[in-house]
C-alpha cells in the first residue's frame, strides 16, 4: 500500500494557547507515549513538534488514521468531551498539503509572528528528538532535510525576517 504523509496540527489559529499547552508531552514521557501510539496505529514514522503556540504530529503511514482515536490513545488523561472538542478543532493535512504545511511552518509563514526565526530550530530539534527516540526513518529524514534547506532559503532570499509581523 502507498505510504502517505499526514499532519495533525493543533495551533493558535483554532485553540486558546492554554488548550495547546494541554497537548504538550513532557520530555520524560515523550518516547514511551509516542512509541506506543506509533506502534498502536501502525505508523511507519512519527514526528512530534511542540512550541508555545502549536503541537503537531507529522506521520508517515500506509493507512488513514482517525484523529479521534489518535487523541484518545495519546491523551487518555483528557476527558472525553475535551477529546471530541480537540478532534473538531485540529487541522489535518495529507499528502502534498502536509508537505506544504511543514514548509510554511518551518519558514514561519504559518506563525503567530511571521518572519520569526526560532521555528526553524524547533522543527529541526523536533525531528532530531523524534529520530533519537526511534520514531522516524529515511522518509522523514529526507523530508526534514529539504524543509530546513527551503526555510533557510526563504530567510536569506526574501525579506520575511526583516520585519516580523504579528498575525494573531
């Protein structure tokens, strides 16, 4: 079956920052929780990105993943009503749209402050941590390499970082 790239994005656009904060996974629990979900859903690769205004899961899988079941499995401590609410407020990207989204995020085009440079480091660190935890493979490695290269070009060849603007 054909592998597909998915991104589940919980961001400041759809949630209060307090709600986004509930989705952060402590570093001490991250490997076990994410490994369990990766294996439970049969994902080939999984990257977890958590910043002050977004929590995102980028997934390589050969089958569709139910966001409702994903949230329930990863966040059993969140009550069912809030799980349903989160599932209704997530942005789901698939295939090429997931690649575009990742490019927009790393280039800070999809940021609270367009043009800020911190996100490129956060994306790189999210990949490195996910790789170190055995969650990613070659597909994600090549994708993130190209995403980081492209984001660097955006910063150096455009004026995006000259005058960051807030788009809250």
